[in-house]
C-alpha cells in the first residue's frame, strides 16, 4: 500500500502495470544525489533510477535531515510527481507538510536496499487503489499579486501601475503561505520550473476563495473574457489568467453556497460528474470546473478595466505591433526587449549542489539576474546545539554533510587547543590521512556533479563509483584505487570539448576573500596546510593556477587529488579524529582546518567542560556572493558551469555564532 | 505487407536502441528494461500542466514520432523492402525530418514552463543550422548516384561505398544526424543537468512514452539513412542483404550512442559557430570535390 496510489482497481492489466512500476523505480532525490553519495549510498546498485524531473519520478527519496527552509520545496516536488508515487525516507523524521512516509529506513546502504525491497512490494500491491486521498498542503496554495517587471520588489494586491516607473503591473503567482491578505487559493497544476515559487497538487479540488475568481483574457484584447484557458478569437494569442472580484454587493456566504465544483474530462466535455475520477471514455483524469453564479454575471465586477484599456487599447487592429507589444518589457544589454522569466535552479536542481536555493532570471538563454537564499537562518540551529562536548562535535559535523571528517577534525583541534593538549606526530599524520582521503572523495563527488551538469555521462558514472569506493577504502584499497583515479585524470586531459566548456568561464580575479581550490585557481596561495608543521613534514606543496576560470579550478582539484594520494601514502595511516578527554576545563580555543572547500575556522569557549559559546566560519560563505557577478549576462549553460565550479556547499554557507 | 514488415522492424529497432541506450548510460545490460519502463510509463498519470498551449502540448510528441516514421518510409532495407520508393526519396527524408524541429518547438512552448521553453528555442537554432548539414552532404551523394531514388543511391555505391568516396560528406552528415536526433553531446534541448529535462521536463505518463518512442525512432531512422547514403545500404558479401542492412544500422546506432558519452555537452555558441563557420564551407567543398570526382571517374 502506498499513500500516493492512483485511482483504480488493482486487477488484470493493472496488476501487470503495477509490477512493471515496481521494477522501474524512477527516483527523485532530495536534497540531491551529491548528498546521497556523501553518505555512501549507491542508489543505482540498490535499483533506483535517478531522474531529473519530478514529473518522471515515482519515488521521492529523502536522504538525511532536511532543513526547515527546504520543507516547502520538498512538498512541491512531491506534489509534482505523478501517481502512483511513494515517499521513501532515510534516516530522518518525517516532516510536517509531506504525507507519512511509505517506507522509512536507516541511512546506510543496507537500509537503502531493505527499503527498496519494501518499496517494490508496496508498489506491486498498492499502486492502484479505489480510495485515493487528495494531497494538499499550505505550501501548495497560490496567491496572485501584481508586480512590476522592472521592480520585482513591488507586490500589490490590485492591478495598476508601478509606483516607481509607472509601468503597468503584471500578474505574478506566489506562495500563499508567505501571508498577505487577499489570498486566492486554488489547487491546480504547476509546471516543474515553478517548483520553488509556487506549488500545487495536480488533480485535487479547486478551492476558490469566495470573493475571487479567475478569468482568462487576451493581453491585446481585454474585452475578450472567458472562463477557461484558450486562445483569443481575434488574434490567436494565448489567453492569460487574471483575477476578478465578483461584485462586492454579493453576500459572500451566498456566493460560496452557489459555487459548485464539477469534474469534467478535458477531451470529452460532455462527461461531467460531481467527484474526481477518470474519464469513462479515455481514462484521463477529470479536471475540476467551477460553476458559480458570477459566470452569468457578465463580469460587471471587473476591477481593472481602466488600466487594461488605457494601456492596450488596440481595438480591432489585425496585427500585433511589435513596438506596442514590447514597449514595456525590460531591455537586455543588447537593447532587445524580451520577456524575462524567473526560474528556480534549486534547491533540488539536478546539476547543482543539493540545497542551493538559487533563482535565475532568464532573458532568453541569458542570465539577467540571480538570487540566492541562505539555507539556514542564522539562529535556526541554536536550540539544538548541545553544550555537551561529544554532542557538540557531532553537531558541528552536521554543518558539513559533504565533508564531515574535516569538521570533526576542526572541532577536535579547537578543543585540544583550549585544553592545551599536544597530539603526537603519529596521530596527527593519521588524521591527515583521513582528511586527505575525504578531500579526494569530495573532489571526485564534485567531478561527478560537474559531469552530470555538463552531460558527461562516462565521467559522471566513473567519478561517482570511485567516490563511493574511496570513502570506505583502507590503506590497501587506496593503493589500488589510486591507479584508477590517475587513469581517470589522464583521460580527462584528452577529453574533447572539456576545455571549450570551461576555459574563460567564471573568471575570478585574485581576491583575499577567496578560499580553498577557488582561491588557489586564481593565484591566491591561501592554504592552511602550507603552515601546518605536520603537513610540511609529509612534504606538502600547495597547488596553484593563475587563470582563475572554471578550467583552472578543475585543474587545481585534479592536481589536489593526485597530491593528496601522495600525502596519504607518505602518512601511511588513516584515522578519523576523536575528541580527547579534556576534563572539566574552562578555557577558550580555536582551530583552522583546510576543508575540501577551503579554510574553516572555529573558536569556542569552554566552561567546566561544557561549550558555552562558539563561532564557526566556513569557506562557502563568501563564495555564495560570487554567484551574482559570475552569472550576469552569461549564457545559461556557462552560468551553471561557473556556479558549479565554485563547489558550493549550501549547508555550510553562513558563519554563525553558536550559543548553547 | 511491406509496410507491416518495415513497421515491425522499426519497432524491433526501437527496442534494440532502447536496450543499448540503457546499457550505455547505466552500465547494465537488461533485455527487459525498456519493456518494463514502457509499461510503467503507461501506468503512470499523464499530467497536463496548468497553463498549457493545449494543442501544441498534445501534438508535439505525436508529431515527433510521425516525422521519424515518415522519414523511415523511403529507407530501403533490401531490394524490394521499402515502403515507397519515391522519385524524390533523398529529399523526402530531409523534408520529413524538418517536422522534428516543429515538434520540439511545440513541446517547448506547449507546457508554459521556463526549462521547456529554453530547450525548445535552443533546438530551433540547432536544427536550422544542422538541417543545412543534412541536405548539403545528401546533394553530393545524389550527384554520384545521379538519382534521388534511395534504392538507386544504394546501387550507385556498388564497389565503393560513399564513406570512402566522400569521407568528408560522411563525417558532416553523421555529426548533423546526431545533432538532429539531439543525442549527446548535442542534447541541448533536453539537457538533464542544465534544464532538468528541458522539453521533456513537463511530459509524463503516456505522453512521455510517445515522446521517447519518437526520439528512439528518430535515432534508428537517422542511422538507417546514414547506412543508405554512405555505407552501401544492403550491399555486402556472404550474408543476405537484409542482414547487412541490420548489422550496419546497429553499428551506426551504437557509434552514435557511444560517442556522446565520452565528452561533455557542446556549448550552444560552439554548436552554432562550428556549423556556420566550419561545417557549411566544408559541405560546399565536399560538393565541389565530388563534382570533380564524378567528372573524372566515369
């Protein structure tokens, strides 16, 4: 049994179909396949087939904890999936806005394989059901507001003109739950690219609010008004929705009473019934149609005739004048007026790090603007951080799910610094082994993500499988894997098109705020390791490049992989850092560690063996601000390569003061 | 009868391409994968997005399939095994395939979504450029055969296949065919990591099944066309003619599928620049060279 079953009786042919679906588990992963790999999960080996669009998925796989900021987006993704669909959660609690998990399991490869087994049974037995519940959540409500195409910060409830530039406002839909009056709730379908801004369940009821109703009208001929979408009888343009208030003299409760929802087939309008279901003729899902008294009202209550007419009174003009059509549109740098589209490229976008909340404004295929949001509010994690040292270390590692060892080492070193402990050279060099092992795995994971973004199928599979093997490898296995990794890197040097996709993309001048491989690719020798005596003892040399573009960053990471392999071999041991027993001390300590993304810094204050305050500085914080300058006026594909080449970890973007 | 046989062979070809593609992209060889995926797609809901251009959205997948099947009607698999031996066969292939562009543009516009829209417009530029590289090498092939009949083109390659007679034309046609079938590295309209599926992103259930069927048919049709124009069609020693056609088509398909796996997606700027600045002059040169060859070698 699954909660997202499709309506129908499970018999005969449907049984066959259900079995086929249970063998073809197309999966959408949140926060992303990169996080799944960092947890050591091999999804393909477990029989899950990762897809890029939620429309193509029947399983929503949730890996690990999902921060609050992503809950709405996750809900929308679930709503976009087609039935039959199931929710499969690994290693975390269910969160509020999604339905109960169909399968829950441990966050490990065994747990994953167990879960997939159960999932197959659940699909085979419960893909179709006669009692299907609608899915609805606050995140799926849509509100219509009016905004200026040049000043997106303007959001009015009424149509009109922009207070800043006087342009006519355009309709924009946003999530209703962000709260403002005049919300109009309706449950309809959302396109995939609306995944973050708005969201909706596809075959649920229309919940129209009592005072508002949506009509469709032609942008050129405002006198054309009809209730269903379609094209304009005069010029053939697509009708656009607009909201109309029904007459205010109407008693609202009366309106509500008069409104009725009927379900009809989009292909066979003669099929009308009172409840949802599928069409008896063609089997399509019936769509809701609302019949209200106001339909017969001749739209006397339209409240924005004036703006429409004054601005676009084209009468019976037979052709569309491009000058008129485009006069209010924003202009690109090349002077061509175009309609700009705002599209989400995160937090669950297939070619970018999972959890990166990025919205791009596209001017054709060019990025006109970008917006990012932090994953964590500054204080969100405060109540959870425990003063107890062991728990504190655990929580610090959760800030870096992509590089937990580095963050654990950071916390351990800060504690040792506070306690004034010196660790032995042996332990230090074994820790270096662990840190460098993680660096290699992390860079391989980055390569896999970069390959996925650029459609480089071979590299994607090879790098991902090497990453998974490398995470768990001991010294002996590392020696054999080293040969594979070196041949992969050699092959990359001979790959056609790789250079043309990366050279000159995302160029960064040297800047002291840059961290890690990004800094070293721009000629900034910013590396904690080069001053660490334990590293110097192992023969560490910082890698650097000067061009500062995506190609240089790729080269730096590849060179670091090779150099790290050498460091592991010299150090000869791998040992994950464990906190020393510091006793009940009261002191302050600090430490810096070169994580795979650059230097992270932690300061903490201990009182009687408890952490009372801490401050964490992470490398991705500054890099997030680079997205805007790097993407502006770039072709979409180049902009994405530039963002990808930064190797952002949205999980660690935010320096925070931690109070306990 | 011939029509039925060819259509059945086309279905079988599509199945093989699907198996091969799954094998190449996932590393697992399973004969049942495409069948299961197909049935599963039919069992899933097929959603119409919220504000679609309904006609475009519904027509696009069907049109894609139709244009690929239409182009296949003039492909001879052995003497006598051809649906219609049109007197303008060589041109008809190009004419039928132009509707791929229309279908993709409709699929991009129809769902009213940004990813799909960008994908659709990308393909417009891509195909306007690469349709030239389909038709210009065909011109050179036709010059040698002195006929537009596809069967005559195969016969004209007796003794020396066009791949050796006009290698430049073959290379251009092969690349253009891959671009037309939006196979990697030319998969700009459906790019997974850049557009989350692009024109495919909003299709689900049975409509997605038709769309994918159309794409697979397009691949097999273009591979067959390459065999007819450049690899001597059904000609070959020892084996019966139909077997040669089959083997060659399969070989071309595998090459097309494998090539894109080993490199990143081409950027749109490069795609267009190479076509207009390099491909088309080379195609003209090819016509010129073949013209000389036709005059010199009787």
